[in-house]
C-alpha cells in the first residue's frame, strides 16, 4: 500500500521524492493496531518537520492516515514519510506544505538473526533527523555486504562508536548495558529499552569494544538483533542482558494507532 494524504500516490509526487530526496520519516511496527513508543514516533515527526520545513505537523492527521494502512489484527511495518512534492532544486527555499506518504508491508514472521558488521568512518548530516537521504549510508552498507558482512557500523573521526545506518547499537560491558552516545539518531526503540533499565549513555571508543561481553542492534522493526562480529571481534549470539531487554520491551504498553 502506498498512499499520499489518504489517496493513491501519483507518479509525479513519487518522482519528486525520488529526484529531490528531501524529507524525513519514521517507521512503526504495528501489532493488532497498536504501537509501542507511538508518542516518540509522533514527537520525532513533529520535531523533524519543524526543522526541515519550518512548519508544524498535525499528529492526529498522521495517526488517521497511518491507520488506513493497517488491519485490526496482524503485524505490519508502516513507514510515514513527510515531504513536499513542490520543492525541488530550484524552489527549495519556498514556503513548504509538507504532505504525508504512508507505505505498509507485512512484518517478517521469522527471526532476522544476528549481524556481522564492519566499521566505517561516517557521520550523517543532521544525525538527529531521520532523513530520507540514505545514499551515503546505503553505499557503505553495499560495500560491507560485498565484502562478506551484513551491515556497517559508523564511527567518528576520533574512533568513537556511533550507530548503524538504520539502527542503534547497544553493548554489554561488565554485566551492564551501555549505549554509545555522540552524534547519533536517538532511536525510539533505544529510548524504550533504556527507559526499562535506566542504562547509561556514554562515549565508547573502538578500543573499548575489546572489553565488551556482547553487542546488539536495535530499531523499531527488529527490536533487538545480536551482533556477533564487529570487524575482527567476535561476540556471543545471546546474553542474559539481551534477554532482559527483550522481555522488558515486550512488557511495555502499546498504544492504539
């Protein structure tokens, strides 16, 4: 399903999104019409819309349009993209009238499994914004996959651990969970998992990875995936702290979309 403002998306609007590629989005895991962290997703959309388009976004309208994409039961991955088809290279400075694109697909029924990642020095532009401009991240993901890895982990120029292209990273060190800080997108799932355990956020360097007991990736669609390799470092595919996080996440209330 692909709808723009509640109607089938036309070719012109989708072409504008593809060619100009200016906008932002959030991705929801909807289960039986409910979403964990719904308020965080809406706050992100409102905040990013104000930053990119200098205007406000109606969260109730977002919810109404997103509801059209999901049945009353079952699991769906719904992406809400905010962009203005009228903005292009020549008119990017015009007053914006953002529109809402909703896409939906079935959520995978099988466990996505663990990840093996390689590091690459990269900092996203406006890392606090979930931007549709994924080109640089996808280029690095493509390179990593063609070299035998599953994905890429971004690091800063000083060797600080940042984030994956579409996920946050968490680490287990000395029996506790640590969330690398710095210039990263604060994901909704990371926020929810941190809330359940009060786990700290701190700067983590590449050399600190040698002393970690486990590593994992989080995002809204997969929740938690073990990372079993970072460059030459090997980690187990399970750990009591990862089990705790998943159980705590499942116990969180979900709010009706």
